[in-house]
C-alpha cells in the first residue's frame, strides 16, 4: 500500500524532515508537542534509566546452547538473572546494549528462587534493585529483555496480581511472585521488570505456555536478599519449618488491641505433615506476625529469617488465630541442599 492510499496518516519521519538539517528534536523535553502522552513518557523514561544496564546472556551447556537476559545491579559488574538461564553452564558470555561481548562466570545459583548472579569485567552502567513492597494491582510495569534473540526489546503492561506462588525447578514453591501482562517470551528470562519511576521491582522469570498475558516475575525484595547471599556465599543456606502462605492485611482493631508492629502478617495456607511447624502446633489460617522476636509481614520476611543460623535453635513465634494472639515455640531444621 502506498502512502497515498493511507489517507491523512501522520508520519513521524515527515515531522523529522521538517526540522533543519542536523537539528535533533527532543520530543520528551518539548512540552509543546503532544506526540507522547504521560503513559509513553513514563515508559520511555524508565527504559532510558534501566535499559543501559540490561545485557544479553549467551550460554553453552552440555546439552546445547541457550540465551536469556540479565541486568547489572552493582558497580563491580554483578549481573542478576534467572537460575534456569545459567544453571549447569559450561561457558557464559554477555553482550551489552552497544553490542560489545564479554566473557562471564557464575557467582552463585539458587534454583529454589530461580535466581542467579553472574559477573563480567565489562564497564556497563548498573541499576540498583528497588522494592516490590509498594506495588499495587493495576500499576504500570515495563519489561526489558532479549526475547527470541531480539536484543533490547521493551514491552509494557500492568501488575495483574500480587503474592502469587510458582513452583521452581527444584520443586519448591516460590512465594510473593508478581503476575503481569507485560509480554514475555523465551529470552526475556532474567531481565528486569521496572515501574514507571524507573525502579527495578522484579526479575522476569516465566510464562504459561499457550496462555496470553499471564507472565511472572520474582519480586525485587526476594531478589535482593537472594543476590546478597549468592555474592557472599555462592548459595543460599536455609532453615525449614514446613509452611506455605501468603501476605495478608490484619484488621486494624487487632493491630491496635495487641499493639502489633505491622498491619500485615503471613497467612498459613498449608502445614507440611511431620514438619517443625506441625510439631509446634501451627495451623492453617493462623497468621504469623512475629518470628524470633522480629516482625513478619509477608513471605519474604519469613524467608529472610529462616537462615542457616536458625537451624536447631528454638524460636518463639507469635500468631493471630481468630481474634487471639498466641505464642508458640518452634525449632527450625537445617534444610538439606
């Protein structure tokens, strides 16, 4: 179809051609132009902030080759990505947005949360992890990655749901997962999920085969905790109590009556048979609000507290059961790798 067949469509290249030769028009900074609405400005601004830190990861494994995404999150070149992207890699390399390619190595790998840290000597800008705690359903989010080999691809959508659970390759349920309809495809894995302020709020990790608009990301708070342990120890050591749950809001009357430190807690959805939690008397529908003297507002809080140092030590747990505040004693067990 020729241009003449397309009526009065306005072409961006015609707009550019009307400018003097050599003069670059800044569409974002010029308030007199309506080419970009506030939505577009938010997306473009976030991409400009985070995009330079996003890399394409090429992986060689015994069974073949693969690829994924990642982003530099420390000034020394540490890159956050998915465990399933780099697990069992025999060789790694990363490509910057400028097209430069560098070798990389695995620093640490945590299949339980599908997160990994790799490192390269490249001089690429870094972007720190933000927080996923204040995300709201319906909030704008942007995914940046390298789907199907198309480097530095941007998609946008909204937060579809919070506090989802997803089973990792190790069989463990990953809690506190963000669901989004920002389009993800193979190769997006490990790239950042970004909010409208340019804050990294998640690590893109999975889609449901055959579904449209159902994609998932690991929350940034979980990612920050896991990444710090991977950099320090090369793996995440954990203790185990045997519960599955999700963060919930507490009734304000309960918070005031018991002078609770937080307006949220961890709702127990399942107690594993024979686990330390069952032996301690923890029940489904209990809401954990404190563990070992520290506040528990969601799944991430409990995960952080269940370090290897807790294994074998008796810990006090406070739970809301109905309208009562109960104190239980639980002894976490060291979890085998």
